[in-house]
C-alpha cells in the first residue's frame, strides 16, 4: 500500500545525526527525493543524498548518505544491483511500466515457455540497451522524461550494460478482458549500474512479439547493502524518537559492506590524510583504507605515477 508523502516538519527539531549511511526500504508511491527530504528532517541536516534513483512505483533498497558520508555515494552508485520484478507480457505502455498509458494489447496466451526462456537468455550478459525514453537521462541539458511530457519524441542512444542474472521465477495468466490474456512473469535480475529494468521488460515483450511492461519492481541489493538490513522510514523515525538522534551506519562499517578493505599502518594513515600516495593495493576499483583506530581514512585506487605503481587517494574522509 502506498504511503502518503511526508508533511512539512519545522527545521531544527532534531539533533544532527552522525556522518554515515542509511539503508532505507523505500515505500511505493514515494520518489527518492521524498525519501531524502524525510531523512533530512530525521537527521537534522540538509547534507543528505541518495545513491541511485528508484521510480515512485518501485520499493526496496535506497542507500542514503548523511553528512560527510554523502561523498561515498558517487562510488556506491556504480555498484551492481539485484531486483525482483514482474513483467506483464501482452500489454505495452507509454512509460514501459504500470504508470503509463496503455498503447497496445496483444493476446500473449500463446507464448510458450521455451520461447520465453530463449528470449530471456538473449537478454542476459553484456548488452547494448536503449534506455527508457522517460528516464532521467539528460538530452541537451533537459531530462528525457521532461521532454516526453512536453510532447517531444525522444530517442536515446544505446549504452553498454551487463545483466549477469535473469531468472524466471513464475509465469501466470492475467486476464484483462473477456478474450485477451496477458502473462505475468516474475523475475529476479542482477544488473550493472545504469541498467533499466523497465527497458528489460520492454525488450522482452518486443522479442516475443507481444509487447510488455513492468508492473512491480523491488530492489533487494545495492552492492553490499541488502534488503534484510534496510529500515523503513517509520522504523527510522521510531529509533530517532527513542534515542534522541538518528543512528547511521558509520563510514568505516558502511565501506566494509561494499568495498575491498586495506588496513593501514599509522604512517600510511597519516600520509593519506595529507593526500599522499601509498603502496598499491593490488585490487581493481576503489578500496576502503581503514586506519588503526577503525576510522575510514580514504578510498584508494591503484595507478601509475612516474612509472611506479602506487595507490592514490580518490577520496579523503579523514583529512589532516
């Protein structure tokens, strides 16, 4: 059931929450911006952001940063993600999800399971995906969805994405009239950053010749942040009321959940706090550098400097 958008709350009523992350279970009917607004009030600060937008109809994991931890969000956004979703085959909509106008209805009763499995297999792996025209991608400085809303025809270029898992969990009939049968297909997917599950639903329908759209979407993981660790907005408010301040996942603990870890010596921690380079990590991608006192000092990436392999701080969270 949808939750009403939050009412305005006077500023300054709550003490400022410590720097850290929140793993929120976003309710249906809320925008990601609505969630950030509520978290700003609960955290007592405007320095709050999120990693990876969820559409209003979608629910599930939304990673929110508070204070200096918002600087981690740039790196969390790039993590792969898990979703549970339902695709309705036989009905095409203007937005590729259940919130759009129905454009076409085709009897999908004749779609065989073998054909469905074959189409799913073709949409698994490294793909060139055309994003949804109602996405937030900017076209000449304006969001694509805003251009569509104004009546423009928007064509977006295909972009590389990766679908490492696309499992069909269940198939059932959905009757939208006396003579027309749609098929609801429950799926679980693991996708790279930038993949549109709505577009997967669209492309699955196109591949089967019946059209399709997304009727339900729940994000169950972003990187190392999973749904079983997520808190509802009501739960966050109850905790903040009970303890007097909103509790966050400390930056070091948050980083351990989704990055490889480098434990630092005192000398390395001091050097990184000044923005200096240290010995290479040997890992690909960002690595969380944790000081001897357990704090997150920096995020590191290996690079070559003057012909020598080293690790450079791409983000320093404990400056000297």
